[in-house]
C-alpha cells in the first residue's frame, strides 16, 4: 500500500503492526485519552472511517478470494477464511489473525437414470467465515412443477469430470463461474429433453452449458457440454454449417478448450466468420482464460480444419 506521504508499506505489515497501531491511536483519540497530537496527525488518515482504510480492507478481501479460488475444490475440500478476528473488521486489536477452516464437501448417493450416482453439494466460502451452501428456486432453471420455494444445488461427479476434461481450468475459477451463473438474475436456461441447459460464462466468455435436472427436491448439475459440442445451440449450428459430426469434432480436437485454442482460428478470417455465424465468437478470444489452464494448448494449423472441410466438400 502507499502511505499519505508516498511511502510503500507491505500489505502484511500494514495489517499486522500498522493496523494495531492505528487501532490504538484511534481508540485513545475517541476516548479523549492523553495522546501526543503528532500521533493523531500521523494516524488519523488511516482511521476506520477513511477511504484508505476501506481500500486496504478491500485489498485483503480480494487476496483471500484469490486464495480461495486456488485452494478450494468441490471434489476435495473448501477453504473458508474468518475475518472476524481482524481489528480491521471489529476494531479490537487483541486478536489480529485469520483462522482458516477446511470443509469437506457434502456427498450423497442418489438413483439417477437407473443407477446410483454420487453427487456433491455446491457451496462457496464466505468472507466472514463458513461456507454458503447454494440454493435457488427450481423455476429459475426451468422446473416449474416443484412445490419447493428453493432447493439445494448439487453436482454429479460425472459433471466435474466432464468439466475438467473439456475445460481444464483451475477448479476454483470454474466453481466461482458456476455459482455466479446459477445465482444470476436471469440464467437464460433452455430446454434440453427433460433437462435444461444453463450457459456457463467464465471471465465474461461463454464456454458451454451446464446440463441440469431436478430430482428428489434437488437441482443437480448432471454434465457439461463445451460450446462446440453437439447438443448445444452453437454446436448444433456449427454442425449444420460444416457437416461436422461429433466424432469429427473429437478427431480434430475441437471439443475441448485447450484443443480449440490451439488452432488460433481468429487468425483465419474465413474460419473466424464461420464460428461467429455459429455463435462461438467467444472462443476466438481465449488468451485470458488460458492463463488459468491446467492443460497445455498445442499449436495447430487452422488449415487442418479447412482441408478437412474441403475433403468432405463442405467449403
């Protein structure tokens, strides 16, 4: 952080020694205790009602959010951080630390499609401690026959595997995106047989759809379809325009994020126009998403697709 006189102070030092000193001077000033006026002058710009205080507290919250993104996984553990012990939060300088807690995901076994399937409850660490287990109204994702006002959201382990296989991004980045997509004011769901499709946006880019069903008063994410997969509106349009079958997309390695990114289709105007026409324009700008990829993206020649389409007399 930058002090009032332009000096650089490490954030950890500010939150430890700095915040305790600020709290002490502020408390002495508030209680009209005998304190040197120079101390008040030096520390008053950092008191709890100042913009500097709010800005640095926001930095701390942002750091903890990023740590949660990197460490939490619905498949394994969810980390939560309790800021209540910080004097930056409650104004008490005696306890100035951040307790962390590891939460095991709640798992259930539920009969789905004639087989027992493992499902995991969706939750997200709250800044002031604990985990917020997510629930929404079934009607929000297209299920209007439920008598329940809200229902808990679960995800099938199969869906987690599909997400990992088709996106290959850090767990926390994906989990935050799923949570935000389902809590959005408008989920923009679409009917998909007896299930619904809910678009999944990560860093403001549509990357595919969550396949969702309603079973036993639970909203369950059953699978994930990458944007080019058949079954999505965009994937179906792409197949109609190119005559590519699902096995063709798999052969060309166009059915995963890293595989698609390797082609750099944005460098070919004709192919880029084809993907825009099919609704896959967000996949032409993947640089920021790939920063969080756990799969290496191998560079490929866009002409590979052009040659394949020409061979099948599509272009």
